[in-house]
């Protein structure tokens, strides 16, 4: 089979297309023919060496959708061969205290004790390949009628956004500010907050992106390049601030995000793309009884819910561009395109 691999850390130019033996499913595993794989900032982090201890060569690609081709022994109840499936990207043991209550994203089973998610494309071979082997328990059948290219946007970004909104208890009537709203997680967060009956303000760069954010359901689109973000938020909330800030970006937007919170406001983050270290003035924070919440990935139940909402047409996949498999390095480079709104998807096999 063909697979894109890195043999050294660096930029997308480190990827090389190689011929590898087709993997065989062992006990508890499924062999999946990859049809589509999302291109995610986590792939850039992996290729760039954020997890410098990763054994090389390595195949990236976390957002995998394909067709179950074969099952190893001990896979009773798994989707049978021929089933189109999305692969939950976190690997999990199914036995630890978190797995037993359906919090697979917090599974304790990393045998290496590393501070990285144990997941497809990160610490296990990923979907920039024609075939991948994954635990059968990670295979979730696609709802009838859901296009696989759309489904792959749910695997990381959709699931992550859904989980963040759960963590922040977003509910009807909340006023929610989504930061980094034109990214894959952000566009899902905008839609999902609306789905829960919340009112949404979305932060993006440039007039064209602001217009698109309104098309995706934002009541207020704020252009961080030209607008006074906090002034717009105060105006929108009658001076109160927002109930929830969904901020996938990290340190770069932290100060504004915290300042935008209302009393009892909840800040939730899932990433550190713009840095990890922040400072917090505890005086207004405790006096206003606010909360800072971490969130990482999501569970199989989260993924199943997002797939169902996509299948029912209550969510839309924001696919910006699709690239053929042969152009994986260009697809990764396109993550930085300033015009990008939504997801980049790699078409792997027909
Ligand atoms: Zn576990």
C-alpha cells in the first residue's frame, strides 16, 4: 500500500510517499481502507516534532474515515466488512476508571507514560495511508447518506467542539463567544452553540471571513483585525460580558477571552496553538465566580452524536478544500492559507 511517512521532523516537505506492506488486523482490530482523512493542525505538530520521542518513520493523519475491510479475532459486535466507518481517534483501554464511565478521552492506559494523546496519527500510524489498522471498538458506522468527506471532519474537530460545549455547559439563552471561529473546531462550535439555543458571537480576521461567519450562524461577527473586540462584546451583551468563551487557540487570545466573560462566565479551551503559558488576575476571577475549563478531544459517544447530527442535516461540515492523496504535503501547507475557512480533506482512495 501507499503511505505518506516522515523519517525526520520538520515541515510538510519531510513527507515521503512510500510503498509499505498492507497491515494485518490482530486480535480486537479492524483493517480499514481509508477513503478520506482530514488535515488537522495536530498533523503539523506531529510532523514538526512536538512529540520528539515518537519512533520514526511515522504516518500522520488523525481524522480517518474509510471502509472496514477485515476484522481480526475477538471483534464480535464490530461493524462487518464493507461498512463505511469513522475512526474515533483516541485509543483507549475500555477498562480504566475513565473508560468505564464513557470518558475514553481521559483513558489512563498510555503504557509509555507520555504526556501526549494516544491516538491514531499521533502515537499510532494514521490515515495518510491507503490502509490503517485500528481497534475495532474505535470503528463507528456512518449514518446512511452521510458523505465520508463530511464525516471525517467530525472525527477530531466536530468531536472536540461538541465536548468543549458540554464541558462549558452551553445551554439555551447563553451568549457565547467563539474565538478562532473560522477554523475546523470553531465553525463546529458556532453551529453547535446555535443548535443548543445559544446566541453566538464569532471572532475572525477580515471582512470576508466575518461575512462567512454570519452565514454559518453567528449573530455577531467580530473582525479582530479592525474591531475593538471587548467593546463589541460589551455592546452585544448590554455591558454584561458573555456567558461562555470557546477558545481553541491558547495564550494568544487568553487575555481578551477572560476579559470578555460575564459574572459566572465559563472559559473553555482545547489547545495551545498560540502558546501555553498564561497569567490570571484572581481578584476579578473569584469575585465574579468565573470558571476556566480544560477540554480534550471527546468520547465515542460525542463522535456518534456529531455524526448523527451531520446525517440529520442539523450540522454542516465546513469543507474548504479537498486535495488528492498525491498532494498531501500541499494539503498540509494549505493549513496556513489566510483565506482558509473550515477544513481541508485528503481524498485517499476512491
Ligand atoms: Zn481506559
